[in-house]
C-alpha cells in the first residue's frame, strides 16, 4: 500500500462533544492529516439518540467518499461506527481498521453488541487502546490474531505564567474560592457511573480532612447525582460541583491542584478502557490517586498512586500522605510523573504505530 494512504476517518464521538474518546479522535485525525490525505465523517453531539440519524448519514457519506475519492483505508474510530463495516465492504477493496476502546464491549443490549462484533470482524485490523481492552475483546469473541495494542498519545496545554494568573483570578472571582488557601483536589471528565464520583462523595469525602477542597468538573449522566450527593451531606464548603469548564480553566486547575482523583468503580457493563484525564494531569505534573480498576493500573502504572479497588480508607490515607509531604518532596513527585507520561505516551510514537497498521506494514 502507498506509504501516504488516502484515509476515510469515521468517528461517532468527536468534538465539540466532550470526553476522552472525542479528544483522542480529534488529536489522531489532526496528526494523521500531517502525513496523508484524510476525509472526516464525524458526530459532534453527545446524546445517544443522535445515532439514529448519524449512522444512516455516515453510511451514505462513506459510500459517497468511497466512490468519489477511492480511499485506501476506511478507519473506524470506535466499535459502534465499525458496525457499518459489513455494509461498506461491497463498495471498496480498501483496508478496514477499527479502534476498540473498551466500553463498547460491555453493552447490555445484545443487538448492538452483535452489530459491533460483526463490524470488528469485518475489519482487517483491530487496534486496542490497552491490554485490558484486548483481553476483554478476546472474552467477547473478537479474534486475537489481527489485533494490536496502541497506547494513546497524551498532551495537555500548560498556560504561560501571565495567562495562568489571569485564569486563576477569573476563576476565584467567579466561584468565591481562593485556590491557595486550602489543599485542592481535582476531578474532571465525562461524569458517568464508572468514574465513581458519587460513591466517593458519599464514602470517601467524610473521611478526608475538613480543610481539603474537592473540585469536580464535567457533564454527563450522573452530574445531578453528584450534586445531590454533595448537598445531602451538606458539603457545600468542601465539595464544589462546577459543571463543565473550558480547557484553559482546566489547564490552570491542573497547576493549582495538589492531586487528581480517579475513584473508579468496576461495572460489568461499562469499562474504563484507558483513562485520558488522569494522564493529562500527569503530563502537567499533577499526581493522581486512583483505584486500580479496569485499565487504570495498566495506563497509569507507577506514574500514579494506586489503591486497591473499593478501599476508601486507604484511598483517603493515600491523599493525606501526599498532602503531608514537604514542598521539596511534592516537587520531586511532580517531576517524576511528568517524566513518566512524556516518555511513555508521546503522540509521535502513537501516530507512527497507527500509520504502520493503516498502511499494512504491521
């Protein structure tokens, strides 16, 4: 195959929709565009009901681009969009590749699970975002012989000092919160049940020191449950449920916070395939305390501060132990986690591995 193949890139999760897969899709698309011509067909909206029109639209758009541009590769950014693969196969001899993220392997509805598996089987190669996802795929009947694990590249914006001060001042004025008066813990991302934030508020926050402040950002299905949990325990001065914040503000908070928390719980029908938000924090030098659930132990490894799943006293003890470190020890830890993620998860490495798979070199 041509070293610079024409790629048709189909993604059902893409910005301005928010989430780890959306961030992954945008960055990978941008990186691939630097090496070869790429045509994008994407859904930038969150609610699942949009799939009712997007999937027929994506099929028609894909057929149009296949007949007009004759791509060498049809790339499906996730297992759901790959459900189109068996229906597109008669229109093109192109190489089909799909990335599987994990959550799509745990769908409750058998019909959709069947469509996803059939789509993945119709592809020539399957990329898994972690070894944990690869093992889950094997248990769900996907052939192991044509799969490859490729870790996502990680990059996080770090504002310059002047911009950082401006963003901090704007945030403190908006929320009436002085970030340097108390230790600040951070959690952000798409708020779904597997992230475990509701359970942590109910079980973990009451064990924490009263001077610690927890900032929670993001939207999603359990956002109202998070707010209700904080209100029910009268935690208004300790837990701040902020809703969705823009990227520059999150970049500022990654520098101001002491720790990022990832208190995930294991759910049979929803798995954490990789964990982008905590790795963004490590990239910026913000240490992460996490429950070793699903793929988090694999992706964070020694870069994070892992705790056995569900052990909230140990989780909070790990937080307190870090907060009690000297400033010098905290700075050493920040340098260590920065070095870990920048060495392990470069976008240059990820893009090169994808190009190997897409061109058939691997």
